[in-house]
C-alpha cells in the first residue's frame, strides 16, 4: 500500500523483505481555512462505538486461500474500494501477492496457510466483488510500471462523468508514482500523482494522465502525493494527500487538500489546491494539518462525511501508533480540524504485527455504521518476507464497523 501511518513496503526487487516506516497520526491545525460558522449545523463527531466486521475479513481470507486460479489475489495492502454503477464493488490494492496458497500443515509443521517464497508480487491489483463476495482478480498489474525502477500504487477512485456535464460515466483512479530509493526512502521516492481513466462497465484502462509532477521539488520530504482519500460534495471532488516527511527528523507528515469539478479529475488544469487562504490552480499546496515535528497524519489517512461533518481517521500518534485508530472532525474540507477523539484498537492477528492505513468504505455502510478497513503486516522488517510467506493472513485487510456520534 502507499505510504501510511505504518508503511510496510518491499525493498528493491520483488519478493524481498518489507520495509516499515512509522509516520505518526495526530493532527495540529496550522491555521484557519474556513470559519466554522460558515457551515450551519455541523455537529462535532467522534467514534462512539466500534465492532469487528468478521464477514468481510473472512470473505477476503476465503478468496485468497482459493486455488481455483493461480493468477489471482492471495494478499495485499493499500485497500481502497469504489462502488460501480452496476452494483459491483471494485477493490484496489497496492503491493499484491498472486500465486498459490498451500493449506496447513506445511512442510515446517506450522498451522497456517502459506505461500511459496517465490510467489509472484505485483505493484497493484484490482478485485471485483459482487453480492459481498470477491469473485475475480483483473489481470495484474492493472496499471503498468511507468518506467524501469518505478511503479504505480492505486489509491482513491470515483465514478464520474467523462467530462463536466457529460452523460457517459467512467472510472477515475488516483495513482501514486514512486521509484526505488536509498534509505530513508526504502518504500520509494515520491514522484507524481496520476489519474487513470477506465471504461465502464468493462474496466478497460484507457489512459493515464499526470496531474501533479513533483520531480522538480528537490526536498523529497516536501513532495506531495494526492489521492489517499476523496470526498464528493456540491459538484466538487475534494482530494486529500500528504507528504512523507523525514523518518529521522519529521516523525509526522502534513495533510493537504485539492478540489476538482465533477468530471474533471483527469484534467490537470481543473485542479485547484488549498494554498492556506483559498483555492487556486497551479498553486503550491499548503498543509491543512500537521506541524511536521510532533504531530501530523500519515500520508494514507481517510476522510468521510457524517451528515454535514467531515470526519478524518488516521493512526494515533505516540506509543499507540502501530495499532490504534483515532478520529478528527471539521466543518469544511480544509478544516480547521478538531480532535483527536474516539480512539480504538482493532485486534491484530498475531504478536509482532502492525495495523496501518485505515480506509473508509461508504459503499458498504449499513444501519448507520461506517465500514473501515486497516491493513496488517509483520513489524520486524528483518523477518517480514519470510513471515508473509509462512502465514498468509499477515498481509490481508481486516475490517471493523464504527458508529459516529457527538463526543460525551
């Protein structure tokens, strides 16, 4: 998955050890963007209750363990979803294992399903779900590498008109472009934000357009990638992003936001960036959250709407940052943000594992509850590659449901 509060990424070369970089996820407002009073009836929001969602977790476990095909998904991270017009749910993943899963007991006598150490690893994949069950993996990788040594990670996606006002709809997928880098950029140097256009209902990749090229920004820690999450409102798509920060000196990332008219995600000229005082095209985006030193968000957080309130989920800062999700709220897309509050700690599959990349899935909500996923990986990078092969459950999404309400 793209960088996050907990980033677990491969070092150079498929199938090598995963690299983990922690970017803590609290929020510090860096300045008022829009007055709270400008949005009447925006109630404070926090997590008032949560519960595991075993049905979805089990659905992906069953699909990953099914060996009817050997070119489909057996595990991955970077979990995002988008509802398609025909009712299907498309799941987008970043680093993905394909191949065969062997059922226990394996030759080492362990009790977990396992995969061969040489199982294929691709940088992105897409799984189609129908009726609550994953049914097929599209040919992977769905988005080819742009150049040797670099790759694309899919993040947020939205169905929108092919152009503003058009009747035909297409699927637009935000992509993060990275390339192999030296430490501390072991999860890849950030290069650019792209938008892919896919046809509907065939999901055929038509084009990929660069909307923000950050290669000229010399300081890698200041490069911003957009698309960790998006929210649609009043004819606009608000697209959130983050920088990576320096792991040694900047333990937290900044959050940013851009907006695009509906139907314009694939048009770089249509993008407007919040520059600290307003929305401007071709402006250098200004952070809306984080001070870059003690507080901030991971570059893969999520934002959703509850009634008239924007709610942001990220991994919590401090000692709980490898396991605990916390929430913030705001009355407008650019803040100011209030919190943290409503922290909760979902169960992990085994000691030594980490939770990261909380993502909301509005297409699955029901009974007033929101579905959130979080990714799981092995924390010790020196043994991560072996553990992910020996226990396939360590590299698959987990799901919870949360109920939002006013703080006590």
